[in-house]
């Protein structure tokens, strides 16, 4: 355990940031599952609407540094390709 005051503060700050990052990653996983569920159900309009939400959330996470920009771009590209491939 840290003895120095600044080290104790860094541990506290890191815990807070880790919790925030986990919350955002969990939210993104949820919106991705929603898009995939809409794709599986065959409802293209619902899939497009949920894709818009997912794209926004993934972009926000990338801008905050939670996901690397290429990782975020790959997630968005795969989701939009799956939606556009729907009949």
C-alpha cells in the first residue's frame, strides 16, 4: 500500500477512472447487442435506428480514449456492414 499522499490520491483517481471506463464499455456492449438482436429479428428500420445510437456511443468512447480510434472504426464498420447486408 502506498504511504505517500500523492500516490494514495493516484490510486483513488485510477479506481474512479477504471469504474467509469468499465461503465462505458458495458454500455457499448449493450448497444452492440441491441443492433445484433435487431439484425437477427430482421427489422431493418429498427436495426438502422439502433446502429445510429451505437455509432454515436462508440464515437464518444473513442474520443475519450476508452477505445482506440481504429478499434472503434472497426466496430462501427462491422455493424454497418451487417445492417446494410440485410434484405
